[in-house]
């Protein structure tokens, strides 16, 4: 892909997300992945998984390829191969029931989803940004550029949450979930 195009901008943003997710999880004690923190509905592991599911679902739907989730990653996570299970709309009980795999597995899944995005962007036609795509899992229709922008925005917001959660979950005397202030 050529520099200065919408494809190169999107690829840059998605690469930065992958890099920052890797940095956010590096060296994290794995017992902190599912540690709840008062004031935050989603723990680190669930949030990292959700970032990857969002990239996977959106980029797979843009390309017409099966989601990596359906190509074996759901089995690795011990979850159903449900293409719509991205964490969007999860209840507190569903989040609490999520059991994170290792950091290595979380990052491996993200790398697989990211590879689909990279392949798409490397081959996307210059006029593809305005192409309307209907999500078979959500039923909504948006242009490619909107779907990519939403994916990037969602990931950046959640990366910020992971940074805060990591600090709070690892702090001695941290407020546990449900604890009173």
C-alpha cells in the first residue's frame, strides 16, 4: 500500500493498537487478567479479548472472510464459536464468567485478527473506503471508513482502560470490586 492513503493511515492505527496492546499486557501477572476492580465493569483480560474480537469481526466482515474466532480461536478460549460474541452488550454476569487464557493466547489471537486487517488494507482498492458493508452479525450497514474508524476508536478507549486497570489491579490495597469507597 502507498503512503498517504486511507489504507496506510488505517494500517498505521491498527499497528499502533497491536503494539500498545502488546505493551499493556507485557509482564502482567496472569492472575490479574480476571481481577475485578471497583468502578470498572470489565477486567483486563476481557477488555483485551474484546479489542481483538472487534478487530476480527469488523475486518473479517469487510473482506468477506471467516472470522479468526470461527477458525479455531473460540476453541482456544473455550468459548462457543459465535460470530456475534464480541463482548458488545455483555451483562455483568457474562463478563464475570469470562475466563482469560494466558497473555500469550490473548496476543496470539490479536495477531491473527490483525493479520486479516493488514491483508485487507494491503489489497483494498482506493475507492473502497466509501463501500457500504452490512454486518451479517449485527445487521447494520456502514461505509468501510466508518467501520474502521469505530474499531480504532473503540480499541484506543479500551487500551486506556487496560492501562488504568493494570495500575489499579497491581496496587497494594487496591479497592476490590464492590468495595465501598
